[in-house]
C-alpha cells in the first residue's frame, strides 16, 4: 500500500525533517533532535503537524444517539464548544479506537480519530448508523496543527480574536485565525505542556503554518516531530492506540473506567460493568526504572525470581526525569505504586518500581 503524504509534506522537507512511515503516512519524526524538540515543548512552544489524524462530521437529530451507542463516555453532558475524551468499544470487550468528541451544536458533532484507524472507525460507526445520521469523512480535506507548550497562548494571541489565555481545558471555538475563517481552535493536547489544536482547511493550511511560525519566533517556536510527541505523551502517561490500548485490551484494565459511563446503553456496557464491579486480573500501570536501562515495547515484566507478570506496552528514556519510564500491563497484585518489579532487557533483569501517573507532575 502506498503511503499518503500530509498537505505540507514539502514544507517539512524544506525544514530538514527526517521523514518516516507512520500510520499509513510519510510523517516528520524529527527536525533536529528528539531531546531538543522535547525540551522546546516542555519549556517554550513547538508546533506539530498532525494532519494525518481523522475527522468525521456527524449531523442531524440522531447524531447524539449514534455517538451514545458507539462510545463509552456520556456525550449528552457536552455543550456547544465542549470537547470530550472517549473510546469506541468493540463487541469483543476491546477497543476499536480512542477519540475526541466535539459538540458544534445539538445536532452536529466532530469526531477526531487516530490516523491508523480512520477506515476501521468509519466502517464501525457506519455499521451502527441505523437512523441514517448524515456522516461526512472530512479527514482528507483538513490539516491539524498542535501548538504545544507553556508559551503557546502568547505565541498565537496576535493571530486570532479568540481569548486563548482564558480558553478552558477541553473547550473549542470556531474563529478567524491567521486570515483564515471558520478555523476550529481547541484547548486540548497530547503533551501535558498546555496548548492548542488548530483545524484548518487544506487550502489555507500553508499560510496558517507560516503565520504561526512567524508569530512564534519571539517565543522560540520550532517544528516538532513524532519522536518528541511520543516522549512527551509518555511522560504524562497518555495511552497510544496500537501500543497501550488495542482491539484486544479491556478499557477497564487500561484505566479508562473514568470515561466509561453507565448512564447510557453502549456497545459492551454489560461486560465492562461486570469487570468494574468484580475487578480485573491485570491492569495498565506506569513504572520507573531504578536500574539503568530503557524499557521497550514487548519487553517482559517479571517478579524478582524472573516469573512473568506482564509486558511493557510503551517505554522510553524520559528527557525530563533522566531515567527510563514505561507503561505496561501487570497482574493486579503487582499494580500498587511502590511495588518493585523487573524488566527483562536482553536477558538481564533490571529493577523498576510502579509509580502513580503522570510521571512528570505539572
């Protein structure tokens, strides 16, 4: 299958980005170094091009009912301009995808889904669209820029009449932005460093990108690749679909009980309710290395005697903490913060301990 390119592919090439295949796209993984880009976002401001993400518009009287049927969080609590984190459960007790739900109006919603799951999610939601809700896949016509970091609001304020510094977390506004109309600006993020997502039509995207880079110059803005995106999200303990959550993982095991609301009937609700009440045999945890070493996806987690108790799902060297950190599933008995576990790194058992997330406290 040939790889897709984001509309600003040429801009990233001109900026010296290293391009790699990711989720069916050619994506910039880094421009300078992962460490430099990570620290830029933690301490100042950076811009990611995440236009590979998918966006669906659901419109009509039955739009909310459809969202309620296919997603586990309670979208009836949303109001215009509010965003919600949720997931799509499958009928096998696993997760089709995690996503964001934007309420544009009582009869119009935007769903933002992971790039690797665009077709899968579209087919899954369509399959359950029994009331002929108007569904439009706008993914190919939209660019999405994530401007992240403590200086993001300052860097962008000259580009829009929206009051960015007072925009509530997980809210959004349709506004003018850098000369483009009807741009969605939302205060969400995947880095824990604060910031905004900018949804803009392809034809206006390049002008908006350059305007952001220009306005951000006094604040040290830099383009940031997927490498730093991964270390930033992992320091916050945020799940990555395909690693920490999959078609096979239970959302209750994955710690998504907080967005599993039994106030409405949704796919798999009975099974998840039972798991919540009876408990689960394994759970997703965060751990920090005590011994020197970097945990990687699929490394075995063991007890002191080398008996398998689970597996790493995401791991890296934390630039902020200067040590190895990871997420993984372990038997529930080993899931309490402070518990000592071991990571099997090339047949050496390296000591680690379970910690409370996030790894980096705000």
